[in-house]
C-alpha cells in the first residue's frame, strides 16, 4: 500500500497540522515504512503464542487497605494557620 499526497492532506486536516512539500515527502516515507513493517508482522506465525497481558510474571504485592484515624480533628486543626472550631479557614478564591 502506498500513501498518497491526498491521504497526507486528509491526515494533516484531521490533526490540524500544516506541512510544507518537503515535510510531506518525509512523512510519506515514514508512513510507507510503518505500513511495510506492519505487513511484515502479518507474516509472522503466532499460532502457538499466548497473548501478553503483563510485561512480567511478577505479581505486585500491595498492603491491605485499612482505614485508620491517625489524627483527631483537633490535632489536624492545630497545624492550620487559621481555623474555626471545626474547619480550616482559607482565603476566598471564587468571586461572583
């Protein structure tokens, strides 16, 4: 399969790109090489190969997610530069 200038123009339009004539020729060559490589991959016999789901056989060991209360509300509010009895006070950032 060969890439035409019309196809490059269509792809450039979809990607909202503009190419000069020399850039179009370079892209045309790159796309032709990509298509040739894909055609070579189609020739490879993969009948006995299992699909690859993960890149390694190792399993990720994660700790159990357990909810704990590490700080009380009062301890957390002590670290705030400005706090109300139950809430952090922050500067107003949204105006009407």
